[in-house]
C-alpha cells in the first residue's frame, strides 16, 4: 500500500521532449516530465550535480550545473520548473541531445514532441504555434510563426466565432485564414524543387551554385549523378529543398535505371520543376521530350558563357544562365518564389501552422457552408484548443 502511494506521488520520469530545433546551436534544451528522482537513480546517478545535492533536493527555479551519464559524462545545466517538470540544457548539436535521449529511453522515458510535453496545453493553438516557431526554417518563417503565437491567429479565429450566427461572414473570415495554408505548411517543411535534364547539362553544378557549397559531384561525363541528392536553402527567406537528380535518358546500367526511377519519384511530388538544357549543344531528342513533358516547369538554358549551338526555338520565358559564372542565378531564385508564393501574407495576416489547424478550419468552413452554426462553432473551439464555458468568451478576446 505504501509502495503504491509512493508511486502515485512520485511517478517516474515519463517523457522527454526536445524544445530546441535539430541541427547546430550553442545550447540545446530538453524538457523532462515526471519525478526528477529518476535522475538520482543508479550508481553513479544519471545526473551528478556539482553542488553535490540530489536532483530531488534542488529547489525550483535554480540553475544547477552538473554531469549527465556514467561513461564520459556530458556537461549539462538543469533547472526544475516545478515538482514534475525539469529543463535540461546541454551542448547544442545533435550528438549530445541524442546521447541523453538514448540513455533516458533505455530507462523507459518516452520521447515526445514539445507540445505533448505540456499536458495541460495539449493541442492548444499557441503551443502548436510555438512548436512551429521553434522549428521555423528561416527568419522570415520564424516571424510569421511568432505573429501567430502572439495572438494574430487566435484573434482571427475569435473574430470568426463572434461573427456567428452570420455564417456567410464567418465563412469569409475563415477562408481568409485558410488561404495561407500552403505558406503555413512550409514554415517548418521546405518546398520541394526538382532539377531535371539529360545527362551533362550542368544540373549538379547548378545545384551547387544555388546552395553555395559542393553538394553534388560535377564531372564531365554523362551519368555522373545516380541518386537523388538534396540540399536546403532559402530564396528571399522562403525555404526550399533543391533536389539534384540523375540525368534522364535511356539508362545504360541497372544503377542508372534505379537513379532514374528515384528521380521520377521525387518529380511526382515536387512543387516546382527546373528543366535544364545545355544551350552550347544542339537540342537532342531527350531535351525536346523533357521540355514537352514539363510544360509548367521553369526552363533554364545553361552554359550561356559558351558559344551558342542550340538552334531550336525556345519559349520567351526561358532563363539563360551559367552555373559556372553564376550569370542569371538570381532570376532563377526569383522565378521559383514567384511560382511557389504567388502572393505572400502580410505581417498581420492569420496563418494556420499545422495540419490539425488546417483540418479544423476546413471542417468549420464546411459546416458554415452547410448552414450548421453549432457544428461550425464547435470546430472553432476545437481549433482554439479551448473548452467553452457556457455563455462566456475567453477574457483575451
Ligand atoms: N562552361 C560551362 N560548363 C558547365 C556549366 N555547367 C556545367 N558545366 C560543365 O558541364 C559538365 C557536366 O556538369 P554536371 O553538373 O556534372 O552535369 P549534370 O547535368 O549533373 O550531369 P549528370 O550528373 O551526368 O546527369 C561539367 O564538366 C561542368 O563543369 C556552365 O554553366 N558553363
Ligand atoms: Mg549530376
């Protein structure tokens, strides 16, 4: 009985969530939920404070320096936030975090996402927005997420709620949020841009020039790139993943054929396709087939630093570039952005930032269109992540 009681009062460390984004950084932060006594277990203890005290005896709100792990201990700082919440700060970068998470998971601690690590606020709008902010890929996207997290999205949803029972007005207000869903989806996930063309036209050199480092092997022999190689960058603050692909042609080997299959898989889900041709050579049958196969692609006539040998007519909107001299590359970025974000949201525009928010919005709009006032209201409260107190509206209105 006593044991049961103790277990209830001191649940073991249950979850760990990584609060800072992946990748390099000076400091990474993890949030641990459950009894901090779990960190005192073992000999030596999982966490050894430099001040010699056990974690369970450390007061809330104090930063405590110490070491985590028995073998080659990791330098960390911990801070208890309350009886069952603790933040652990370690060296930034993935290695330290992964090691700590692994050792915790070996002790049964479950890894969860940041918003799941705040049980009282699961699914609340601001928590999701803060998660998007933490994982935003560029400062531009972080600004958008920050506006949503600090009230823009909540106020817009509340305005739609207040407009009820005028379902037409509510529907309009909700559509004004929903229209930015693609921007919202790409706050944390880059748009996918595929670069295709026959072998040797300069796709890899172009990718390297756009990324600013040598991601792909560039070589003067057709069929050099075999796999889909990706790299992330941003054009005017919009995050994109560029994919270098195997030159498309009749494959000469099984490996090349597999590379072409993978290239086509990526192409099937790409947001924008860049078709590259080599204008220092006469057009080949493959060039013509590719230009015809991707009529909506951005057509790039590469190697404009060399004498022109291409005689076929080219569409007016073709961009003449040189991956070697970088001529015309700025326009490539501008054109990609023009295709991806026809119109960007303003700083005061409300944007849904995750699939749950987009789905709630869609259901609320559907209910509004069907004249279902109660259904629409219920979906909006769900979107806010709040429970309605009858007849009352939240004070932050
Ligand atoms: N002069 C000149 N040469 C270029 C340019 N772009 C690429 N090249 C050269 O063209 C050759 C092929 O370049 P890659 O980038 O490897 O071509 P690729 O399209 O990736 O070829 P595969 O991987 O075989 O499909 C290399 O010798 C490059 O240096 C350019 O703009 N100007
Ligand atoms: Mg290549």
